[in-house]
């Protein structure tokens, strides 16, 4: 395990992670820090806890939006694969006669 020092919303945190995951952890921490700062800049919330909560909800909303888009793309790929298989089967049937 490796130790990582991250700074999120002006507070330092010491976290443990595998050395392979270090870059990812630093990237995630920077993203959370960015999202919390965005919420704070809106000026409606003062408490760090509420800012963290709204940032977490915003991140979750982004995640589910991207997940839904990915599912649509996967469905489209499956549909196109089915069409290609059908075309290949038709072409194979025509060549055999």
C-alpha cells in the first residue's frame, strides 16, 4: 500500500491506495475538489458538509447520465451487430446457390 496526500476543498487527507491506483486516486480527488469549489462558488451554501453533499449528488447525476448514454450506445452496437450478422448470413446463402 502507498500513501497519498490529497487536498480537497482546502483540507488535506492522507489516504492509502495501491501504488498502481495512485494516479487514479489523485485524479478523483482533484475532480471532487473541483466539483466542491463549483458548488461553493454558487454562493448558496456555506457549510462544507452541505457543499460536499451537493457536489456528491452532482457527481452521481453525471455518472447516471453517462451510464444511460453508454447503455444506449451498447444497445445500438448490439442492433448493428445483429444487422451485420443478418447481412453476412444472407450473402453466404446467396453465394451457396
